């Protein structure tokens, strides 16, 4: 019963989805203000989801069963991820050994669900989006995992989120050390790609391949993908906060840190042009990985 | 009033299809999303894929080749889908009335919900048209 409550209401689906949709509104509003526009009202993303639920769902000819199953896979696993993360962050004593690795794996599944769904859509533009999404996934996962290992080394080899938090409560946030700061920068860049924000949104490039991976989706499956995106907008920054800014996690400070990470992501999004896929891959496997390795070396030296 | 209909009026996603227009209507349509007019205030967005669309906004005269494509586009769009004819070319045939290439106006081919005349229509005219469309949907189409 308690598990179900955690999964569906707090800190799982209902809580994370509402916060995520509001964060999505924040993204649109700040983008609008940066472009000197007024921007949509706060309930805009909720309205979008409700509207999509009322639309017709079209299954293209030649699509397989996975076309409709993939959105659920992505959403359910991401809700699980939000629950595990939220349990460690909001409720004490709920964390279990190895949940860092569970969260890491579950964070990848939405991208994989997108790949599975779009590749069974029988659309050439969708398959271009899929190939880009796959390469991007390969690109950012490597430095992201290295920066994660940096944190694990700094916390004395624990792979439990609560232990990482309590270590930071004792010794100060990870970001205030040399290796931690480097790993934080790497993680923020990888987060940008994970969220699919602009320098790395080539998988969904609206102007270029017309929505790419999402091109054939309509109605309910599209709404589920939008919800997944909203959940990712919560889970990603919260994960980074857990890893790097875990000293004061009272409600107010947590909110401030979350807003800060969100604003950083939105500012990067609004001030950069879209990269080509090979540029992004070069970027992630070149400078970012080198930076992450540098952080790893510093961490093992104890800096 | 229907809950879904209400949500639809608050979040309209537009697919912009240009069928052989002179690009003036397209430019004026895009102007509606610039800082001065900013249709995103009302939740109106331009989207890339037709499968996400609520409104099919058509500019330009329907020439012979476009007719087939437009019919297919309309069939591909998820349904409740509204059709807007933007500019005099799409509303009637304008100066292509006697043309060998433009056989019939748009409303003989698709069920048009809204006409926005003008060559090109001003962004103000387009916005006022959008409001009329919203009122029409609210009254229950």
C-alpha cells in the first residue's frame, strides 16, 4: 500500500508530473521573456496534455505493436526512477543499497523507449531522429557515468543515495571541491543533452526533421511522451542536486537549487544554436570526456 | 461545455501548409509569433509534424498538384482538426481565377472553418480571425 502510494502519488507520478509540467511552463515562460515576448499562462502544459488526451490516436500503416507500447515503457520506468530518487531525497530510511545505479539505468530508459517507439513508426524522418537520438545517447552517457564515479569516489565508495547525501551533509557539498566542480560542469552539460534542450535537440529538431522521433505520434501516446519529458525535467535536476548540491536539502533550499539548475539549462538553451550530430558526439567524447577524466583523477588524488 | 473542447480552445497547435503562395501570407503568419503579437500567450504554437496539429492553416491558391496533397494532409491529421484558409488566394482564387492551373477554391476541396481574407492579411486580422475561430469552437462547432 505504501509502495503504491509512493509510486503513484508522492514522490512518484502525481507529484513529479505536476512539478515537471510547471517546470516546463517555466521553461516556456523564461524563453518567452528572453525573446521579449509575454509567454503562456502557468497552466499551459496541463492544458496541452488534456487536449492531447481528447485527440484521435493515429497508428500509421506498417507500425508495429511497440509503437503504442513504447510510451508506457518510458513513462513507467521514469516514474519508478522519480520514486526511488524522491524516496532518498524526501523520505528518510527508504533508500536501499545500490539505488544510485538503479536511478542511472532508469534514467536511460525513456530515451530507449523513444528509440523503440520511433523506429517502429515506419517513417523516414523518425528513423533519422532515432539514429541521432541513439548517437547522442552513446555520446553523453560516457562522461555522465564518469562524473558519477567521481562522486562515488568522493563519498568513499558508497552507491547508496542516502549515504551520498549524508556524506555531503558531513563534509560539505561535492561541488565545493575541485573534482566535484569539474564533475558538476560535466553533469550539467550531459543533463542538457538528456533533456533534449537546444544545443543537443537534433533528435527532435522541429524546423529540420519536423519533430523527428515524435513525428508519427498523436493523441494519447504523444501526451505520454510529453509527460515523460516533464518528468525528466524534474528527475534530471533532482539527481544532479543529490549528487553535487546535497548539503542543505530543506524544502526551500531544494526549490532554489532546482530553480537554479533549471534556469542554467534554459539559459544555455536560449543562447546557443543547434549542433549537428557529429559535432555533438565530438563535443561529448572529446573535451567533455577529457574534463570528466580530469575530475576523476583529481578525485582519486583526494582534491 | 465539454471539457476537452475547452482544453482545445486553450491550446491550439498550428500546422502551416503553404500551397504555392507568394510567401507574403506565410511571413505575416509567422509575424503573429513575434514579440509584438505573441500568439503563444493563448497557447497557440506552430508545430512541425502534422500528427500533432489541431489547425491546418493553408496559404496560397490550390493548384492542381496541391489538391491531391492537401486532401492527403487533411486525412492524415488527427481529428478534431480545423481548417483555416489564410489570404485571399486560399479563400477564393484571387487573381488565379481564370488560370489553367487553379481549378477550384479551397472550400470545394476541404471543409474550411475560417476564412481570413487579405493580400496578405495583417497579423491583427489573423489574430482576430483566430478569436472568431475560438468562439466558433466554444459554441460547439
